[in-house]
C-alpha cells in the first residue's frame, strides 16, 4: 500500500499542473451571443499606496481597463459595477466576513478607500450593485437582472482574483452564465494566489482570456 502511494506521488510530482489537468479539467465554453461586462470592486482602497488593502496587481488591472470599458460602451454592451459598503459604525451587515477580514471595515460611506477608482468610475447610466460579501451574486439581484436582460455571457474584471473574482466566477457558472475572466483586467496583492486562482477558474468555472481576445469579440458583435 505504501509503495503504491509513493509511486503515485512521484508520478504526480513529475507532471506540471497543466499536464495533470489536461484532458480532464481543460474544457472551453467560449463566448455566447449576449454579453455584459462586470467590473468588480475597483475601489481606491486597493490602489492607494499605504492602504492595508493596497495591491499592485490591482493597480495594473485598473490601468488595463480603459480600452475594455470604452469598447463595451461604444458597442452597447451593458456595464455593471459592484462595490462593497458596510453600515457604519459597526459593519454589522458584514457578519463573519469582517470578523475574518477586519481590514474590510474601511468600506463605509465617506471613507476614500470605499470610493471607485476614477479611471473606471461608473457612468450615471451604468448600474452599480452594492454587496457585502465576496460574490457579486450573493445577496444581490445580479442573477435576475442578467436574466431579465437576456445576458448569456458574463465578462468579469476587477479584484481581487483570489477573493471576489473567484467567488463571482463560481457563482456565475452555477447560475448558468458563460463566465469569461479577462486576465489583464483582474488583480491581486500577490502573483501566487492570482495565478493559482486563474488556473482554477480556467480549469473548472469559466474561460480565462486575454484583453485582445475580449476586445475582438466585442467589436465583432
């Protein structure tokens, strides 16, 4: 028995993760016919140096967003934004989440960290959904709103890759949407969880795609 386990461990360790998943967890779903662009939690707490939430990966993702936002708006693709806001002063609506991650208590009205990054701020005609937990679907009307709009493809951008992006991607496919995560336009505070979660999303929950591929799809609609 111990010999078998050792041999199996050796075989797995000889393969890369991509090799190990190939043919099992590497399917593609592709774009559908009716997309929406979801911009998740691009708030200044993630892009302000000195903030406990600061993440260079999010700064880079925000910098890559303008071409995608502009193309979505020009092509009539619905754009939906999310933010996180808690009830001040006790953040009671954050429940166990803010006990696990008290750094999130900064997300209250009036705190500059809770404001949208100017480069990707919503327009007046764009929907903003406020959430208190990781997934953009949890406790919000996002799923029913997308269904009512006839959306079949959810293009996900925002932060952070290992938190709200992953949770939203998982819930997105479970609600029946084609989940497309734009690699260039999502970010995290460290490359390791960023890459690991992109790998998992691409393997099991949606397609991780590049910015150029996304722009090409939107412009051909």
